[in-house]
C-alpha cells in the first residue's frame, strides 16, 4: 500500500516533523523546504546508504565534496549558460508563468485562458553577487548540478589518488534551479540535493558501462524499499536529451502525482572533460566539445595500454535526494484497518532508513526501578551506533506505539515489572514489532544481539 494522495504525505510530514515549508511564519518561500527532526534523520540515512553502496563497497570509487558557489567560466564552458533553460510562457490574463512542456491543452493551469505569450527561454541558474563591489559582471553561480565540481577537479583527483580507468567519483550536495513552477511538495523544488556519480571509462566502453549502471541503480532503489511495480525505466527520446548527453535512461517512480523521474543515468561522453580542457586539439574529442581558451588544464588521463593521454567518457547516475525521500515516504505509507472501527497509519520503512531505530518505553514512569532500567537499556543500545534510539516517556503505551508506527520505528522495547524483578525467569523486556504488532519477551542480555540483527 502507498499513500492515497500527496496530501496524506504532506500532512504526516508536518505533523510528525519530517518536512516543513521554509519561511512558513512569513507565508512560505515557494519551492523551498526544511527538513525537521525526523526528516533530517531519514534523509541522512538515505544518503548514508547510497554512500555505503557506491563508495565504501567499491574499490573503483572515491568521494568528493565541492563548493556550491561556482566560477562563471565553469558554466560557460559546460554549456549551461547557453542551454540550461526551459521554454516558458506567461498567461496574459492572470500573469502566471508556466513551462511549455507542463501545459495541458495549451491553456493556463491557473485561469484556463489560452491567451499566452510566445515561448521564451528562461535560464534556470541562480546568480549571486560576490565580493564588495556592485558589478553586473562580478557574480558566481549557485551550481545547478554537483557534477561540474567533479569534472573541474578531475586532474587533482587523478594526481592525488592514482586512480586508473575505469573509476568513479561520488558526491552528495546541494544544487539550485530557478524552477518556473515548483510543485508536488519536495518533488520539484528550487533548492535540492543530488547524489551524483561520474564514472570515467575508456571511449568505446561507455555503452556497456552505461547498461551496468542502469541495472545497479535500479537494484539499489529496490533495496530502499521501492517496489518494482512502481519503478520504470525510460530511455529518453533523442530530441529531449540534455545538451551533453549521448544517451540517457531515467528511472521513474510512480509518485502520487504519476510516474516521474527519480534518477537519470546519462552517457555524457567526453563532453564535460573536453569542454574544460585547453589544447583540445591534442585529443580526438567528440563533435559537441567547444573550443576552450580560458582553462589552464588538460583533463586527461594516461591510458596504460596505448601509453597515450586520453579524455575519458563518463557515465553519470544522478539521483535526487528529495525525490528519493518522497518516493520512500510514499512507498512506506500504509493505512491498516484493525477491526472494531479502528485503524492505524504505519510507515513501513526499511529499518536502515527509519529515523528512530528503537523506542524504549518504561511501562510506569513513576517507578524508579523501571525508569532506571529503561534509561540504562536506552544507553546501551545507543552505543551500538545504529542510529537514534529514543526514550519514550509519555506514560501512555498505546499512544507511544501509535506515534512510533507513524514515524516508522521498527521496534519498541517495553520495560515493565518483570524486567526489574529478581529471579531466573525475569529480567526480560517486551519487544513489539512495527509491522506485525506482535509482542514477544526476550532476556535483556540477548537484546543487543537481537537489535543488531533486526536492524541490519
Ligand atoms: P526534470 O526533467 O524532472 O526537471 P531533470 O531531467 O532536469 O529533471 P537532471 O538534470 O537529470 O533532472 O537532474 C538529476 C536529478 O536531480 C533528477 O533525476 C532529480 O532526481 C533531481 N532534480 C532535478 N531537478 C530537481 C528539482 N527541481 N527538485 C528536486 N530534484 C530535482
């Protein structure tokens, strides 16, 4: 089961502290969201899972964290200054602005009028003033993708690490796009995060690596709990390809508003490294690369077989963190009928993504022995390094279970009179499973091993 509509997710996200509208107390900033106490945990867990599988578990990958503020030349040579634009129209009646490819039947979505302006290109990059002088020409871009940081540091990375082809560089970070019509909650926003890989390969081997990455990335999203029935692969039609791409396969997820892009896996060829390279004539570059006079670098690598410097091709799996969070929330959202007119909302998140891993609940909050034991158990579990363990002291066990169902806590541990009673048959706690709601008793000394097992 998933959420019935986006509103259910938006309401839960606010009620429980996953995601808030940014600047809400001033009426909100359109297309910008803040992650609350639980949202930051979920988002960090998703990013950590990505880093684990794409960096730590592979010998052919390294990580990077480059700056958001970007030199203008980077986005001139990358082609973004000329081509990173959406075609947009204005409604002459109500003044709303729309992306041409988002219009239905050529009519304004706000007032229904077809009195629209001719389409115009609208560049989506944010500019910001840099330095003390108010000068039109002195500005930096807020990067619209994290990728360029990887390309422009290519030489430094190769020199510092001695990586050999094929190898990849991974980066997670913020990107900014002045979307004309931000919409669908955190799906299309103006400030978002990307998880990007630039995987460098020998020209000629790019098609095979592209296929491999599509498969790996698809499998990874399944491991995050997304069901195959709501995932789809779409090869982009040639006329829709980005200016740098030879081929792009998108992974689409069925959001409450329909199937839309969660991740794109592009074959960017030698376009970017070539475009940032001076002395391009030294290399046999593809036709899309433009002459460069500003760069001081040769972003090439020694090919050990031919003993010549080559500009590698690059395969780029680029995923949106926020779109991932929304997909995971949608997939996990479950409403269950319990009988006798009762129901519950439960977030069936994969345990590694759950914002709270375990809730420790003392059955009686004014019994010092129970409270002390519960706090001790909480401390021991917290030290296992699995993530957040929460101490749930509301005094109302039913309410605690409901809250933890709604935020997706996989396990509640209740400390009661039997836990603190001396005797061989005691010293046990009650474990309550989020999904089955089944309760079992377990001796305290087995608790750490059990928690480790179920949370991994
Ligand atoms: P779209 O066609 O939906 O505008 P795109 O094809 O422009 O997306 P890419 O340039 O391929 O997107 O960016 C890579 C990833 O970054 C996307 O798959 C998406 O997950 C994420 N992303 C891009 N734009 C946004 C945005 N405005 N808000 C949230 N995530 C975004």
